[in-house]
């Protein structure tokens, strides 16, 4: 467990940590000379039988960016207010930040009580109660302490131990993520980084990925909460000796993960504005995610072009630096001059789509996702709305494969995975019916075969193959070498088609059948004028058209396909000898079978790989 201190400058945070742990957290020379905390400080001690860490953060408004790097949602907050000063501007800003970052548990310490009389203490306590009303600290006791005399320190230790004992267990069955807040080089060891483990577990010899850059490394040694360890769990403060990493590659703002993850430059967040001045559309802001800082433009997605104080809206961040953020992570925004905390919110989605930012359907989808703050409920909701792209869902929530499989097994009893998409039986049937409806709208019995794209354009790509297979199996459509047609039972021929078929049939029954050019000459017909009618007859399965102005009657083509099936694997010569046809005609017939996926050529040999149904 990590306890994060917060509060105004010079309210005694560092002194309080020293009184609790005996450790001086102001390690920089400048901090010690000025008596002012500038960067993060860390200390450890045993409380209630557990090893815990303290994060001492700067209280001066100029160093809020450093304070942000030390806070994580899993931590316990200790808000510090000096009795002789009471609630001050940074007290308010720090409490706002704690709320925006998702911290839900904590205590309040009223420090320097040895410097304040009873009236001042009461006034400070009243100010604290007014400030914390409606927040996660509303019901927390205000513990009076003096770091100088030691008054109240034991009571504070006991209260912190009780809070730690009641802390909920954090799931570790996910991708490990550690944002780096400090790095240094140690002689004989190399690069060492430290940070609070946000998710998952780490162990000695684990393989990790360092971002940015996705460079692989390994855990050579590990310290947890100041002591050597073999395993670190979510919420632990870690120091890790990395193999094969230069100090210049790992710095505050870098991340370590146990699996590769997506870095994104567009994020949609469910944002709450806290500053009195409205956040205007396309304002330039500073975005803070864990220990990472980026400059961004904030695009307001909702109807308004500006977000007033206390209002909540969806915004899209166009970042100058990629962030390793997943859905549910917290983002804090500060103004361009870094003087004020504007507000913050929760990541809803990666906005890598090419649609217009404020397109109604797109914004509606993001708004719906903002109401489902965990992957389990989000998956159920999205599956209710349509097929779910498993890879994109996994990337958005930063899930490991095992975690995704567990989630889908419990949440999708009536669903199946098809080519990377999760879809319910009901949805699959609905897409199948929609595809057939569009096919029937565009297809006529005398029309040319349709390409699959013509009637499957609204179907998710991954579902097209299963739907085509189902429609073919049901006999709702039939395949041609160049597309799909309606079933031909009860087909009706036009008078012109009937006349031409009657003229062609006697000639095509000859052995070997003559070419269409020869037949046209015999019947004193013009072949070019016949081609539209010939194509219509082929579409209605009355003819099999081939290259070189060749054609066969369907029953003869089926007979030759049956012959090929009996041969299995064969050469052109073997098929010629078995069929009694000339070599040129045999080559044309076999190339037609190849094109229809019935046979496959491999050098001089062919093998039957399809069924006779493909040729009907």
C-alpha cells in the first residue's frame, strides 16, 4: 500500500513523513537548502504488520506537474492542512486532483497544532469540513498532530493501519503496467527505474517492454517498498534493475509493461471542467497521464463549443506525444501556462477511426461507452449492440489474452468468435437476413452475377465468409466463377434465349463439340451480337461459357468434372486420354475448373480440391 500526501506548500507534509517513518524525503540539495519540496520523495515503514510506502509531493503551485507524477488511483490519500493556516489554494487544487485521479479512500491530518490555539484549530477544522463535503474525505476523521512534539502521531499511525487493513484487494490478473517516475544508474548494476505498479504483477527475470519504443528488457533485480523482493503486485512501490537498457532510454514518463500495448495520439475522455473559465474548443492544454506529460489540443465533441465550470462533456485530445493510455485511465488537464488545473476525466476510447470528430453516430457511441467503466460491463453492452472486434476491444482496455478469454466466457454465453469478432447467434442470423435481403434487391434472374461486396458491404468483414457459407449451404444463393446468383430452379428464359439455346444444343452434343464461332457460321449468326444472350444463358445455368469461344452444356461439364474426381491427381495427357477430347479443348476445360476452385494446378499436375456442388 502506498500513502500519498497532499496539501499546500509549507503545511508540514515532509515533516509529517519524517515523524511517521524517521526518513527525510527531501533528497535534493536545493530542497534541503530552501526547506521546500520540489520533486517526489519516498519513505517506507511498517504499519499494522504491513510494509507501506509514503509519497511526499510538492505543495507549491509551480510544481503541481511533479505532484501529478506521484499519485495513483490505488493509493490512500493523506490530506495535510496546517492548523495555523487552514485551507489554502493548493489544498483545494490538490483535493480536486485526488478526486479527478480516482482516489476513493483517505484521511485528513491537521498539522502544526502546537502553533495554533483552540480557536484557530476549530476554524481550520471547519474549513476542512466545508472543503471535503461531497468528496471521498467527507466522512474521514480530522486527526490533529504535531510533527515537532509527536502529539497525535501514534493515533495517526493507528488510523492509517486501520485504513490499510480495510483496503480492497486489487486484481493482478492483467497486463502489468508501471509508469516510471525516477531513474538512475548504479555502478555494477546499470539502469534502475522506480514507480508504482498500476496493474498486474512483476517478478524476477520477467520479460518487459519499455515505452516509448517497445524495447524489450528483463527484470534483473527487484525491490518492493524499499526491500528486496521476488514479486511485486499492483499498488506496490517498485525499484527495478533493467537489463540492456541505457539510462537515457528510461526516464520519468516512460512505461514498463509485461506485454506490448498500443500507444495512441488521439484519446476520447469523459471530461469534467473544474476551473471557472470555460474550456473552449481546440484549446491547447497540458495533459498528464500517470508520470507522462503531453501537449494537446482539446476538441469538444458535444454540442457546445465550450465547457463551463462543473459541466461534464466528451472531448477528444489530439496529442503531440503518444500516450500508453487505456480505457478507464485518468487524465488531468492544465492550462497552457501550467498555472491552473482545468479539470480531468476518464479515458473512454482510442480515437483512431477516420470519421469526422463530431459525427453524431460516433459521439453517441463514445457517450454510451462512457457509462460502462469496466471491461466486463462494456463487453456485454457492446455485444448487445452488435459484433465486437476482439482485438480492438482488447487494445482499448489493455487486457491480456487470458483476461479477455475469461471475460468473454462469463459475459457471452450465447456468443461465438468468428475471425476475431465476437457475435451472438441472433446477430449472425440478422446479418445473414440483411445480406440476403440486399442480394434479392440487387439481383434478378436474368442479371449478371453479383460480387460479394455488392450485398455484404454493411456486414463486418470478419463475418462475411461465415455468412456466405451459410447462404450457400441453405441454397439461398449460388456461386459462379465471377460472383453469386439466385438459385436457378424454375428459371424462365426469354424467347430470344430459348431460340438460341435450341440452336446451340444439337451442336454442343457433338463429340467433340465445335467452338461457338463454328456454330455461329453454321447457323449464319453473328457471334458478337450473341454474346449478351450467351452470358444470360450462362447466368441461368443453361450453358458453361469458357475461354476461346468455347461452351459446354451443364450436364457435359458435370460429367467431365466427375471424370476428374475419379482421376484424383492427373496430367493434361491423362485427362485427354480419359475424356477422348483434343488437347486444346481439354486445356480450356481444365482452366475453367481451376478458375472455379474445383481443381488446383501444381506444375504439370492437377488435383481436385472442390466439390461438384461448386460447379452447379
